C-alpha cells in the first residue's frame, strides 16, 4: 500500500491519509454503536440486571476509542513501540509519585473533612482510643492544620504539658472520645 501511495503526488497522499483517518473514525463509531445495540438485546433477552449494562458499554466504548486512536496515530507515523514506552514510563512515574504523596494527600483531605464536618473544634478535649478501648492520646485541641492537629497533652503527673501533633487521618481511623469546650453543650453536635 505504501509503494502505491508513493506513486501519487503529495496532495493526493495527504488526501488518502485524511480518508484513512475518517474511515477509522467511522468504523469505530459504527462498532461502538453496534456493540451497544447487541448489549441491549442481550440484557433484554436473557433478563440480565440493567446494572451490568452501563459498565459493559463504558468499558467497550473506551476499548474501541483507544484502539481507534492507536490506529490513527500509527497512520500519522507515530510508532507503537515509542507510544507504548511513553505510556508505561508515564504510568510508572505517576504511580511512584502517587504512593509518595499518598500520606500528604490523605491528611490534607482529612483536614478538609475536619473543617467541613467539624467532628471537633479548637478547645475540645479529645481522647484517641487504641484497640480494646485503651487510651492512646488525651489532650485539648490547640490548632488544626492541613496535615496535622495539635493537641495539648493532659493528665501528666508532673503538671507539665506537651504538644502532640496528630496526623489528621488518625481522626478517621480510630475511635475518638470528645468533651466539648465551654458552654457549647448541645448534645446533637
């Protein structure tokens, strides 16, 4: 096919390329539409739950789209090997970055939840209970930051106090006992 294309002038070769891409897009669209109709018929005919249909159509649509995109890129001169190397390299770097940032992202998201749901406030006295209801940390909330919440430790025998920085995610992973501060004694909160 390539030898045949080289015998035509450049403007004809460009037109053939556009035609090939258009045919790939049309075939992908027809295939996706045909698959959706076949899936609808199968679900109706065999009394399958409708919940199976949506993910099936979505996955099939994405597979058809990706295959069509790869075919178009191949027609445009992009090597499949180069493309595969780029995709796997990017995926590996993204996975490493995601796992490295997981703790920070988790604590930041938990801070957002603390700010919006207000399971406790500054001034409240908290106990973070470990397994079997053993007291882990007991203190008064001094401040809430994006990554951690600062508690002033309570109940030391020598009368001194220490500040404890508790990661925000710990408040959603452990059981918390809370005493409200001041006159804020509404039991519904």
